[in-house]
């Protein structure tokens, strides 16, 4: 019987654990994602584990044992609740694979917006430096739309996301 188990890895060792488990004949699945991260003032996509420090292992019960898994390089432990190992339903793995991009097999993680629509903001640099406005929405990986009051009229302006800060209006 084939069952999926949840494996807890050592920090930043999902790939190492996966390689070593596959060398031993185990089937593994490590969902990976692209995530926008800030590096040297620019946003870049990096490939990261969707669930840091975890991977899924498919065990052929009766033919394979979990014993060697616990001592595999990169593995911290097999996840359990009480005395029972955690069994992950096949449907969870199917759903995860279905949500990944078909070509790259990667999931896409966006940046979490730190501002909610309607939040008062102040622009910190660029041509609108020092102006107050209202955050409208994100506009891509690096820009946001801010509603500014210019010459008595509300105008939507696209500005770099890192130049906008929440601002208390007194």
C-alpha cells in the first residue's frame, strides 16, 4: 500500500533530504514556489520551498520502512501526532501538484501587501516626494497606485512600492 508521510527536514535542507531519500529508493515531493524578494534594491524571483523544512515521502508499506528515513542526511524527523506518524491523503498531493504551474511545476507566491486600500500614505522619494495620498492598490511587482490630490483634483499615480509608507493624518 502506498502512503504519503510528512518529513521534517533540517533548516534549508529540503533539497539535501530529497536527494538522499531518492537515492535510497523513496519517492518524494517537495513543492517549490517562486517568491518575489528584495535584493539590492530590486525585486527578484527566487525559488523557495512552499513549506520550508518539510517534504512529502511516499512509502510502499510492506516493502519499505520508515526506519532509514529518520537517519537520512538532511532529515530531522518523521512528523507524528502522539505515537502515530502523520499520513497525508493522496488528494492533498494531487491538489498541490494541480495548483503548480504546468510548465515549471512551481507555485507562485506574491508579495503580501503591507497596506490595505484606503490607507493614508506619504511618498518618500521621486517626483512626488513628501506628498500625502491614499493607497489604492498594487500594480505589479514593483509599483503601487496612490490617489493624490493635485491642484484640487484626485489623480491616480503609479509610484515605486518601496517609496510609499503608511502615514497618520492628524
